[in-house]
C-alpha cells in the first residue's frame, strides 16, 4: 500500500498549575531523588485539522476526523532520578484526567559518561 498524506496544521495551548515536592539523598558515590507533582491543566484553545489522504494507485481522497481533546482536569506525576560519576537514570510516570479523556505515560531515560 502506498499512501499519500496531505499537509495539515494543528495548534493547541494549555496552562498547568501544580505543586511539586521532592528530596535529594546523596552519599560520596551517588545521589537519588524522588519527586511527586499534582496539579490541574486547562486546554485553553485547540484546533486539530482532519487528516486527508489517498492511495497513490487511486484518486479517491478520504479523511480521518481528529478528536478534539480539550478540556480541563487533574494531573499527577511521580519520578525517581539517580546519578553517579558514571551516568544517571530517570523513571517517570504520569496520569491526566480531563473531561472524557484519561492519559497515562511512562518515560525511562539513562545517560552514560565515558
């Protein structure tokens, strides 16, 4: 299948307010820090265009309407970060609930010094 997807433009603006707490624990070899953030997000404006496409072997164009996922609601994030002279890591997880939408995310990162 060879699919040609048309250009589209979308925009969104949101504002977050929250409270974060955390701590840093360290010794001579390493440091690590747990963090917790809770807050509120409001999507002030959002415009997401539909995706327009057609199969290259045909001429009939079709569209996939975009879900407008604005709204407002609560969010929370938890993270654990660590670092030593050889590198570091971070494990972060979050959740957001606004109107009829629930979003979960997980991010794992690492860096090495050499």
